[in-house]
C-alpha cells in the first residue's frame, strides 16, 4: 500500500522537537478528556442521569448517543475507563494526529448506535468503554493496514496492554455493555479503513546501498548497459602462447643418495 512520505525530512534535532511536541499535545488532550469525565461524574447527582443514557429501541434513548460516554456508574468504572482513555488516547493521538480526530466521532456514535440496536429493551448503557475499545481497534487495525515499522510497533503496544478487548466485544459478564464495546470497535476499524493514509509515513533513514540502488534504477537503459561488464566471450585476448612454448616443462633428474 502506498503511503505519502515527507520528501524533505527535518534535521534530527528539529524532528525530535516536533515529535516531542506532538506526543505532548496528545497526552494533554487525553488528560483533558479524563478531567472532563471527572467533572461530569462529580455533577451526575444534579441532573437526571437516565435521560442521557442509551436506552435500546427508545426514541428518548437516542439522546444517549451523545451523553452516554461521559457518564459512569461508579468510581471503579470511571477509574478503569480513565486509565485506558489516557493511555490509548495518547498512543493514538501521538501516532496518528490526523486520523484520530476524524475517527473519534465515528467511534463515539458507533458505540452508542450499536448499543441502541443490539441492547435489551429496558436496559441502559453508559460509560466511555466504547471509546477505549474504538481507540484500541483503531491503532491495531492501522498497524495491520499500513505495515510500516512505527505503525506495527504502536499496534503491538496496544495489543500487549489491551489485547483482552478483542474478547470483550462479545457477551461475557452480566452488567457489561458488550454492545457498546462492539460498536466502538467497529467504529475504530471503519475509521482505520477510511483514514489509513491520512498521516504521512515518517521519514526513514536510508542506507548508502539503498541510495546507490535507487540511483542505478533511475539511470537510462543505455547508460545502465554501458556500465555493465562485457561478456567473457567479448573480452579481447591480450596474450597468446607461442608455438615454441608448447613444452610445458623440463624433467630434472636428481642423482640418488647411493
């Protein structure tokens, strides 16, 4: 798959500064999202919590498509999602600063929509776990689709830390909204397919033999053939054995010791 490559990479010092700024921005945005969840959790007692949850096959429950990811049922629920959101948000935003902002609305709405379609009537779904599953599947799928070394490394990190999310998209425990997990995962996978080329591939150091090979391929065919050594049959013979030199050697007789 062809990925856009920066033709003029920055010098190493400027590149390190740009990378540091990008990762710090992703961390700050992820931390800000966690702080928003904390503020909403502290204010949940002041408004009708159920009105903002996803209620399957209910017209009023469609409002939860917007508000459910911000709500949590307990401090343990909030802590688990906050840690995952901080880590996966930093990884996705730092690695794919262009694709991640485009993927978030798809993940957000996808998690709520699948929960609304597949959830049991009368149930209520809330929590940011759909977002965390979507970010994990986004990073993992981009590693499979792009197949460059940074993308594969990011996918391996996400799988090492949260590979269990591949199983939690199916029913396992009562009271866990696997439907929201599945919707977020589908949203992340779809976003990876749509915006896999949004972020250019990072410039890679080229070795001397790669540069020489590329320069050789760029030469015209006639010039390239002129640099190739001729066939041995076309090499002129510079010296031939004379007829008098047909005798290869002289046998020397040594007297015996007796």
